[in-house]
C-alpha cells in the first residue's frame, strides 16, 4: 500500500463523524423546536355576562388575575397579543405568550387537551371562562402542577433552606380550631422569604403541641403568593383538614392573603420565650412593604395598585359554580322561561358575599338538566371535597 493511501480511511472517518454530528445537531434543533411548539397550548374560551353591569373588561381583569395567580409573568401588552377573537364572546388564548415557564405550559397543555374532550367543548368548540378558571385555579391538583409546587414538605423546606426561621405562636385564631405555630423565613428580598403555618393537636402553652399539617406560602417571580398544603406525612393535599380549621384549598388562601401576607384577624396570647403580637405585626409589615415595592417594580399587565381587582376573578368562578337563571340561559342557549321550568324543583340561594348576583343554583344540582355537560368539576371551589379533579393522576403514579 502506498504511503499516501494510509490517510484515506482517517479522512473518511472524520468525514463520517462530521456528518454524524451535523445530523445529530439538526435533529436536536428540530426536536427542540417541536418540544417548544408542543408546549404552547391554545384554548377557545367563551365568556358570559354574569350579572347586571358585567362587562368584558371585568371578565378580562378577572382572567388576568387568574393567570397571574398561576404564575404567568404577563409582560406588558402580552395578554391582548395572546388573544384572537373568534366572535363577539369567544376568543382563542395562546398561553405560550403569557410568560409561563415551560413546565407550566406542559401542565396547561394537558389541561387544555382534557377540556377539549368534554361534551360541552365538542358541542360549542369552546370552554366557558368560569369553567376554565374553576379547573385551573379552583382545582388544587391542577394549581399545584401549573405553579410547580414542591411535591413534599421536605422539598419546600429544602428549596428555601428553611432553617433560620422565626416563630410566632397562635393560641386564638379565626382560621384554626386549635393552637397553631407560624414559622417565618424573613429575608430582605421578598422572593426569598417563606412562611409555614403548622396545624395540629395539643397546646403551645403546655408544650404538647404536635404538628400534623403544614400550610405553606412563598412568593413567585411575578409577585403573586403561592400556596401549598402538606399533610402529616409531608405530602401535598388538596385542602386543609377540616378537623384542624377552615383553611380550605389553596384558592381560599388566595382569597384571604391577597392584600396582606400573614394577617391576624384577632388577638392572641403572649407566650414566654416567643415574640408578641406587636413584634409579629411589625415584622409582617416589613414583609408586606417589601412585597408591595416588588410588585410596583413590575411593569406587566397586572396593576397591583388596584387592590380589589382580584374580586373580578372570584366573581368569575362563583358565577359559574353558582349560576343564576339568566346566566344559564346564555350558557345553555335556551329561553329563560324554559330554564325556569327546568329549575322549578331545584333549591336556590343568595350568595353570602355577593348578594347582587341574585337567586343562584348549585352547579352540582344541574348536571342532569343540560346537554352541555362540563365534565369533572370540584364539588367546592374553596373547601375540602370528595370530587377534586386531577387530570394528572395517571402520569403522577
């Protein structure tokens, strides 16, 4: 063999290697592109006017706050850019434009796919706005998935290096039936602060208190509080145990803590060796001021200076889960007189917070009264219940 011919096999191998890596790079780029596209879910959403004076602007504000509670960063003007109107009341929402993390978009993709399989979506090619908010925010397992909640209490404490914390004993609470212990990791940056309320049995005054549940809270990058409830085994649970108190589900925590981080709604006893109520109030004020300053530094679609705007989010899910006859007439595309005949034997009520909504019915009582079946819904938005939807149950086993 000639001396020069010895080079040829090496050149050939190098050519094959270059070609292989070029193909591999192209495949990775294509895979990455497909991966990203698959995690930009879209959904057709139809909004309903729920009460006298209701408008699209109010529904828009409610939806914005709902998305924000789920962790969407909502850069300035991103919300309007993400909407494509299909008709006067129906729009397509592109979640990929709202500042969600990739993991959150994966969760939303599965939820959107599940909603598209419901009877009502197949019939109307859309989901009601109240139905959507109920499923993503009022269903604890979905809220946990979208907000990337740590799966265990140990994961939560590890995430925040929760060791050098301060403690506040609560002997009288408007939330808990028993004594509770507040543990607070207080930092100069609100994004690094974290809070735990331990629920359980026994008394702090006698040293017999035993923690059996952990209600936790931290702050997401978009300035919204994130809530997680862990049971005595340190595993996420859909709602606080009713035997301990009235904490309810994460969305109920949102309802109580939106304006103030860790409010005390009454007086509590001072226990020797612990901070007193005035000291606690001072520390919480510092944290609340830090949160307020951080929120005001954000220049997104949420206006945190309008402290009551989150009420529009509550009205969306309340009106869906407790609809009026007028709302059902729009939703079911049916004359009010026919709705009235269908509901004549159904119990009705007036909402304890929002009486202006008028005479309302429970959604769970209407399942067999319509062809527009929404699929699985929680029996309660705010409280522990036996019908908590979990579209992720199969993949989390």
